C-alpha cells in the first residue's frame, strides 16, 4: 500500500491550524480568558498570515544544525585562548552588560512568549509565539555558553542572577520586560515583537554583533550569526501582529497607537544604554549612536511609519525628541557609569585621546562644548589622585528607571525633570514620554521597584550609601567594580600580553 | 484614562511615606552643574532646616567643584517641583512646604559651570 506524503504546505496546515478546534465542554471565552479584555477586536483569526511556514519537526532540525556549528566554534575559541585576541579587555564591559542585562531579557522573553503562545485563540499566532518562546530560551542558553569562557579570566560574569534582582542599572531592562509581561497579550506582542524587535532591533543587534566582530570577539559574533535567522522570524512576526490587528477592526487603531507610543518611548530609553556601548565601551568603534539613529530610525523607521499611515497609525509620540537627543544621551549616560562604577559589575574609564578625537569628529560642537570639559575636569582630578566617584544616590525616573541624567532638548545645560501627582503622592520622571506612560497607568507604575528608594527604605541590606550598596551587590573595587585602569582585568591583560602600564591616568586612579 | 485590567487592581505605592520611618525622600539639583550627572536623592527628617541640609549634606557632595566657593545663598533662584519658589533658609523643610518626593533646584545667575559648559 503506497503511503501518500503530504506537500509542505499541506503538512504545515495539518500540523498547525489542523491541530486547533472549537471547544465544546467549556466556552472559548473561558478557555482563552485574556485575549479580549484589552478591547482589541478580532473578527477572523484565520486571516492571520504565517510569514514563516515552519513546522515543529523542521524547527528542531534547523536549530540542531545551528547548535552544532555554534558549539564547534565556541570549543575552538576556547581551546585557542580566543580571549587574548580581543581588541582590548575594556571591550568586555559591553559583554558584561549584555550578560547581566540582555541575557536575562532573553529568558524573560521566553516566559512572555510562552504565556501569550497559550493565550491567543488563533492557532497561527499561537504557533508563531511558541516557536519564538523556544528561540528565546535557546538564545539565553547559548549566550551564557558563549560568554562562559570569559568567566574563567575576567571579573563580573559570575553572578548575573544575583545582580539582576539588585543592581540599579539592571532594574532598567528588568522593569521594561516586567511591564510588558504583566500587560495583556496584544500589548505584549506589540511591545516586544513590534516596537522592540521590529522597529528598534537593528539598534540593538547591529552594535552588539558588529561590535563583537570588530573587536575580535569570535564567540559573540558566532552567537550573533546563530541567532540571525531567528531574529528575522521575530521581526516578521512583529510586523504581522500589527498589520493583522489593524486590519481586523477600526476600533483597534487607537489602542494600538497607544501601545506603539508607549513602547517606542520605552524601547528608545532602554537603547540609551546600547548607544553608550557603541560610543564608549567598544575600543574599536563601529559607528556612532547618532549615525545609527540616523540610519535605523530617521531613514528606516520613518519609512515604516509612512507605510503604516494607511492604517491610520501616525508616528510615535515624541519621536522628534528622541532624534534631538541623539547628540547627547550617550555622553550623559557614560558620565553616570564613570562616576557610579563602584556600584556596577563592570568597569568604566575616561575615553583615551584617540576616542576623544573620534567623539569630536562624530558629535562636533556638541561634544567639544558640553562633554569634553567634563572629561578634562575628571582627567585633572585623576592626575591629582582624586578619581571622582559619586557617593550619593540619584533621582531615578519612575517609569523607565534610568537615573535622570537627561537634559532639556533646547538647553543641554539644564536638567530635565517632570512631575506628576497621583492620590496625593508626588512622582518624578525624566521626560514627557515617561510621564505620559505613568499618567495612563499610575496604578501599575506606582508599584515600581526604584533602587534608590528601596535602598533608603532599608531594603538593600540596610545600605544607605553607594559603597554599602556595592557590598550588598557583592561588588568589590578593583575586581568587579571601579575604574578599569585600577582593575584586576587591566593588570591581567597587561601581564598576559607582556606589557607595562603606559596609561597616564592609571596610576592616579585612586579608591573613593 | 484608567488602566484596563482583568479584575480589581489596587496596590499601594511602593515608596509611600509610611515606609520612611518619619523621614521624607527629597531630590535636589544645582542647575548648570552636571559634574554630578543626576539630581541627588536624600532621606531626611522633615524638620531639618533648609540651611542645615545645604551645609551638611548638599555642599559636601559638590566640594570638588571650583564654583562651590562662589555660591551665595542670597543670590539663588529656587524652584520647588520646577515652579518658582521662595524658601526661608532657616525654616524647616516642612515649614517651607517641602513634602515627600519633592524636587528642589536652585540656580545662581553667573554660575554656569566649568568653561560655561553647564558642568
């Protein structure tokens, strides 16, 4: 008896939508209790287009093949002491920030997509979310494996989980994802799949992976290639979600617009940290944050929203503020890291002369007028043996949780801060964008875990100062924390390369 | 617009004043002096005078700044929550109307930081 094999298309239909059914013992609304309360109206889930017709068996096959290649290269990297071929050990500050800040987000994304992969009543959307959930879990694991080699030689890689629930700078990415995961399923996919993975993803992926390639980090570059085909699937899901929802019902447009406004701004704020990496942490530069913003937002992003205008979607609120801020935020953020690095599990430093020149070239008068004087002042203090560290906790935005280093767009000398009152209590923000998000959902954001407030309430092991707080983080000056040029990482790097310390600032990098 | 939720959703603010043991949380910023790159947060008893706060806490945080010695209390232009404000230096924070999570800032005309760069 001849067995008839199904065509690919037929197989896909049978193994995804063919597995779905209308429930009869229980009403569908009880089986899928979360996909209506946001007010999004779906008339016909069958209109969902599956951009990648991937079945589960094919998925396992592709991923297994990628894993084999990845781990072969990671083994070779490790056996050949690949860490010695990095451009400079300073580069690893970027990878430490990735390990501590981004890898846990991959895991959070796994949880989030597992949840919505259960909650949508359309089988096409469920399957896409299920596969993305598995991708994200794989990315969390392969990143840890790729970075684990560095843990043998450098400080700051060994306690990402401990840090994640405690460190002030990690509450920024953590709270971003917790906000998304506690929203409804449509808001979750709009935030993560559309705003972050579709609109802003190039700004995240390009600097990390190209940065790794430029700086001799074969392990991370190989991870990047291994994740690339997954990422393109995620991006396509992001666009499909938005188009599908907008085409289903006109009442969905204002809800989606609010989600897009909120998550564009939240994603943009989170990327301030990535921009800082591009401009300050990579010893060999790829492109500046301002250039990346120009290409990936001002060209590609605006073109995308031009396409979306036929659905009645306009550009995200405050996008023009983000564009004006592109000349400032990375320098301002690096000031925070430079002054607060006794309480970070990575090192910071003054830019070297060639980097100051590069920043002048990329940022022109903005850098020379407003930021070069700060670095020069800090350099003078270092030379005098008084390396400046702050010992005071900062004002942190109630929404994005970034220490408020932002200035007014029309006056970079003036501190930007916004205020709101809710139920008789005052709240403070870094921007109109973050204030608007709070005002829409004060019930949610009033519960935010803001690190300085938690410290002052006694919830950080009783710490009151930055130094006591660092001890609670298990961060030690010279090992995990403090200036790079007074760190073990730097001393080891010189030793392994048979070099002497020739950096003028290094000998003066005193303890706080 | 209220939050859209699946059920009752009502939780107290994480930073309510009851969690501060009688103290308040206060923010303070010296405008055009961004060497300390963010406004600073303080936990303080509300009956400390504004002058004591400035002398004992705020000024030591900025003692590395060359313009600190030029600071003249009589010339400061103050704001409270970004609105113009006339405080009495020798009155307590409470009597000055400063409450939990208030944001104070001051600017002294002429002091615009190192090389007039706002730092």
